[in-house]
C-alpha cells in the first residue's frame, strides 16, 4: 500500500463542516502537513502539526492527530465555495530525506 | 512580491523536441525541488537541490536534467520529449524553519503537453 492514503473525493454543502481524513504508515513521522491546491495553481501550505501534538486549531481549520492509529484529519468549519480545492496530506519522517511524502489528494467539492 | 515563480506557465510541443522550464525563488531558501503531477493529481518528487548541489534524484529518466546556476534558480531541461512526459511540473523551495518543519513553497506550475 501507499505510505500516505486519502479518499479521493468529498462533497459537502456550503455552511456544513468538512472532514478530510488521511492515514499514514510510518510511526516515526515527525511532521504532518495539509496543503491546498486550487485549480490551476500550486500547492499552498494550510497548516502542519508536530507529532507530539494531538490537535491544532487555526481559525476555521482544526487538525486532529491520532498517533496510535496513524490517522490525521482536517476539519473545515462553515465550509465555503472558496474552499473547493484538492487537499493533500503529507508526512515527513525523522532522519533521512527531508522531503515530505504526499498523499494523492482529496478533491473537496462544496455545493450551495 | 512573487515567492516561487516558473516560466513558462504552459508549454505545448511535439514529441522528440527538447525544452526547458525555469524556476526562481526570492525567499532565500537553500533547497529547491522539482515535482511532477500527473493527470490523476499524484505528486511525485523528481529532484532536490541544496545550495546548488543535487541531493536527491529519484527514478527519473536521464532525459531530464536539472541545473542550478545559483541557489535561487533551479531549471529543468528535458530532452527527446515523450507523450508520457505530459504533466504539470512544479518547482518548490524550502527552508528548515522553526523546529525543522521544512515547509514547502510551491510555484504555480508549468503545464507541459507533448503532442
């Protein structure tokens, strides 16, 4: 299986909360990231969490980390049409390469 | 005010041609990268340079040759283009940052179409 897995699509109604999930395989991951890619643009870092944290909140974004299950989630409160994009989960392992491993991305579709 | 810029944004060319994509970052970062994103949005690392030195060269055909004239620039030259090279190519840069987070800053991408 892949190192970082995400579901490919998520559809939500405007104003609802969105939860995008990610699982990873390497328990030695140090940092876990969420990137957003809007159509025709590059990836933009949304937030990251250090592996000794369980939760991080930044305005409408909440990241939850379950190290035991190697599960990361991104919750977007009050989802807006401007949140429609592809969201990539990424992990960076301790030691060795400093290049994060990216998941395949989850396409978030927000409809009125 | 651009952080990571790439040129061109679109590139359409015939099979067998040679082409280059340029990347520049004004963030003062030491490390730059080239990624390839396929039609299914899968993002794959191709090369990484740190202070003009090649650090990582993933399994990429030797038709692809990166060149870093200085630490603010990383160009990608592709020889004998093939249909399978059609993709979006992203340049990125990073800096260890606070506690080694190594946040990646991406350029807007170059959409390469090989006919």
